[in-house]
C-alpha cells in the first residue's frame, strides 16, 4: 500500500500519510529488534519518559521549568510507590500516570492538575497495565492498556478509553467547598485482542495523528492504527471475538 492509498475500517476513513508509514515501519523494526534480543517487545516498543518520574517541563507562556509530577509529595502516605509511566496533556494542564502502591505490579490510573498537584479523579482507576496515551491533542480522553479482569490469566490485556467529564458549575462549587475532585469519568473497552494475540502495547506517533496498537500474533508483529483526528466511537472499533 502506498502513502496515497486509503484504509477503510468500519465507519472510519483513514488516509495513510508518509509520516504514518514511517511510524509503522519504525514500530515494527523496534518490536523485531527487541524480540531478536530476547527482550520484552512491548516494553521496548513503548517508551514513556522512563528515565525520570519527577519531571520538569517548559511553560509555553512563561518559559520556566515546572514540576509536573512530584512523587515525594504524592508518596508521603504510602509505604510502597512505583510509577510505571506518565503523560502530560497537550495543553500542559494535566498529567496522567499509572502507579502501584501495593507492590503487585497492578497499577492504578490517576490524573493530576499540574498547577495544584491535586487529583482530579475521586478514585484512581484500578487494573491499568502501566501504558497510557492522551487521544491526540485532547486533554479529556485517555487510552490505556488494562488488565482483563474477566480472565484468570493476568497477561490478558485490553485497550480501554477513559473520558474526563467536567462537572456542572454548581457541582464545581460544591467540589471546591468540600475539596473534592471536580471531574467525573466514563470508560469503555476500545479493543480486545483475540485469544492468540500477545504483548499488546500502545504508542502515539510523533505528529499525534495516530495511536498505534501493536501485538504479536503467531510469529508476526501486528500494527493497527487509530486516527486521532476522529472522535472516539466505540462502535467503530468492535471487540474482536475469540
């Protein structure tokens, strides 16, 4: 398929650009290289700021460094604290992260207001497998790899979507008065691999036009693309049947 050809997937029409084609080639090359080296291909494929979780970012308006995730502050009331990954929203206001506070390598998903370092979710979302991305330039929609709670095997994974829903003005006033988060959430499964698929991972392309879903199927690496220029429609990404 050339860069000028189009892919039609259910209700969505995706034009394959040269940047997308290069991203897919890079994803496959990284996965194959990791597999040849005997490493975990999913971990090698997804690299989310793993060098430092106490990160700083440059503010576009003030050109100064800002702490986006203060682990020393957040971990004060925990005996165990391990952040597997985090992502800052494109507008620089929010940071989503996956954290294990027990030590069982099962992560909870939480979203913070960077300016206040306060959580926006009343309760962290359990069962995150540690990988997450914002939906393109959105600051209200997250995709994350989750454990399949209906399976006895913890290696069975799903891709889920989490939407942040800002409350109505009267609810916001009450939340501020009680110091409760001012966001609600809705969620759903956007992709369930077949029984034969393993090593599911997600990654955003550099231009934020696509989110790549990579998995191993038999002896091959399978790469699928979701176009972030479209709103998420769960009916457009039907769940695979075993």
